[in-house]
C-alpha cells in the first residue's frame, strides 16, 4: 500500500542551526502539507502546498520556515535558525484531491 | 477558526469492553477524519467520514454533519487499541484542524 515516507525519523540539532526535513508523498498525490505536534499537545497545521506554491499557511509558519518541492518526488520543510521551542514531531501529509489526507510516520526534531 | 472538541479526554477500559468517542465541531465541514496515534507517535488513518456511517472491523464511525458531531465506536477493545484518538476537520481542503484527542488505555 502506498505511503508517505519521512526522513530522518529523529534529528537532534543545536539551537541556531538549519534543518531540512524530508518527505516523499504518495506518488499520484497533488496536495502536500506539513503539521507539527509539540509533545503532549494536539497536531497543528503549518502549511499546505499545491501546484508548486503555498496555498495556505498558519501563523506558526513564519519567516524561519520554508517549503520546497525540489523535484518530482520530494517535499521538504526547512527551518532556518532553530529555536528550543521548535522541538516537536513534524508530520508530512499528502492528498490526491484535498480531501482525505495521509500522514507520514513523522520526524521527531529535538533542538538542544 | 473552526473549533473541535473531543470527549472524553481520557478513557480507561478493560479488554473486551466497548467505547464511544465523540467529536463536536463548531462549523460546517467538507472533510472529517479520525486518526489513531500509536505509542510510537504515528498517525494512522481510521476513517475519512465527512458524513454518514462506515465500519472497519471492530471500529465504526458516524458523522451527523447537520448537527456537527461525529462518533467513533470501538467494540471488543484490545490492548493494541491503546493510544490517542484524534478527530480532524477541514472546511476548504487546505488545512485540517485537530481536536485535543482522547487518550485511550485498554488494560488486559
């Protein structure tokens, strides 16, 4: 069964460093999303991406965040200068028609 | 924005018991999904159910869109059902709004 794949599964980074989280969405999907979940809290929307541009972003998605689809298969989230409060589980999701979304297994980011 | 409320926040069951989890939402929605977050943090799709009733094995779900709620039924619960159950809704296809979740613990 096709699935969304995220790498790495866990990343530890120093405060102030840049990180890139990678995702391979399901191959025929056209809509892509990033969400995050701070430990013990609910899942929060960050950004949606369609037709090679951001379609919607939340107030969390400020200038330190960016997304890119560098080729036909990958979808990345870059955090430019990480802060302690960026520590969270980051989920990538994709959808074929902006209806049902399928989530990857997540990347646990720890900023120290 | 749209508000999503889930109840109960915590639920402890003995193996074999049945349970009902509820999700209320504050506005009309086009999409509604139920997820199970397992102990490893993975979000597992359970149902895509903007309206109507669906069943998958021991799990079933009903959404009454006109009354803005959805119910997830778990029958004959097993220890592997433990985890957090999230309801998430979407009005436009661009962003899911999640509830706070129901933490389910099934004891042997």
